[in-house]
């Protein structure tokens, strides 16, 4: 996939490569088969292309259930295992409230208010801490 080229992944989930980052835009509901296909396609694209980040834009998602929360957490975990970072962008307040009410913490998933902020977050270098964890360096 070349930079700036968009193609549908999992039938209806657009993925755009912007340099070393994949931008995934979720619109509406994500069903079982398309979610599994998206996870597989993202993993394969990350491994093949060597991108270092994934931004998942959920600004078009009005309702999040436990299924979508689990899918997002799984994508973040797979991405991290492939040496890339995931940022969730554009979360609506109602979605954040629902996630908290469902008890979904989405481990390994950073958040940003919008896609631009997510791209800036991914542009920050990652520094290993003494405890073995990773964190972004502040600007």
C-alpha cells in the first residue's frame, strides 16, 4: 500500500497509509466478520510495511458495546506485539461514558481528541523506562 493510497479493508473499513502510520476510520457498526478481517488485515499490513503506528478514528461511531471495546483492545495488543503503537481518536463523550459504564479500560490503547492530535502523539519518540515499560517523551 503506497503512501496516501486508501483501500477498503474488511469490505467497508477504509485504511489510509500516511507515512509510517495507518489511519483506520470506523463508521457505524463493526460486525463480527468485518472486525476479524480488519484485525487480520491490519496485522498483515503492519508486518509487511513496517509502519510504526495505527490511528483508529471513531468519531463516526455513536455507540460502543463490549464487542467493539474488545475488538479495539485486541487490535491495540496485536499492534503492540508487532512493534507499533495504537491511538484511538475522536471519541465522543457518550462513547467514553459507555466504556466506563461497561468497565472497559482498553489497555495498551492511547487516546486523542482528534486525528491530528493522534498523529502528533505517534510522532513523539518512545523511551524505555527503567521498569521496562514504554512511554512517550514530552515535547
